C-alpha cells in the first residue's frame, strides 16, 4: 500500500512561484526589497514543490511495517512493533482546519495531511489498522 502527494499540489506550487515572480516584475520595478522577498518566496515554493516531485510517496505500508518520509527526502522504516498508535487528529485552528493522520512510534510522531496522502486520513487509518491486524 502506498499513499502519495496529489499531483496537482507540486504543479500549483510551481505556478504560484512563477506568478509571484511575474507580479514582482510588474509591481516591484526598482525596489530591491520587493524583488528579494519575491525571489526568496518563489525559491521556497520551488524547493517545496521539488520535494513533492522527488519523494511523492509519503507513506507506504506492508506486512513488516510502515515506511515514512522524514526530513527532505529520507525514508525511515518502522516495524509494526514500534508503532504505538495510529489515529486521526481533528485540527480546528485559526490557520489550519482539517484532519491529520498521526503515527506515534514512541520517540517520534509522524503526521500526514490529506494533501500529502492523496486520500482522507480516516481511510488511511482504517487501511493501516486492517493491514496491521493481518500481519
């Protein structure tokens, strides 16, 4: 089983980076601060999109356990025996509203949004529970 980033996500990040630079070209003539801010933001969006393209699979599971992406592009395998809990956290904050899949591996907690998984966290949690029960 694998869950991956929705393909539209890196594309929209790259479109936003280009749009930001086009807007800066139109409105920031002769203003180095605006150009710098636009360039830094566009670079951040491009790096973020590159991560989505380089490591599209954020979570994979099999009979041995799960593999998660950590850092920029590293993968870490967690055997089922190390996983203490898999649950869906309901977030209702000012900045972020939505469900997040939370995998508690004792000393680390790995979280995944619906955009990162390409599926609803509830569905992924059920699939992981079913796979863990069979293993």
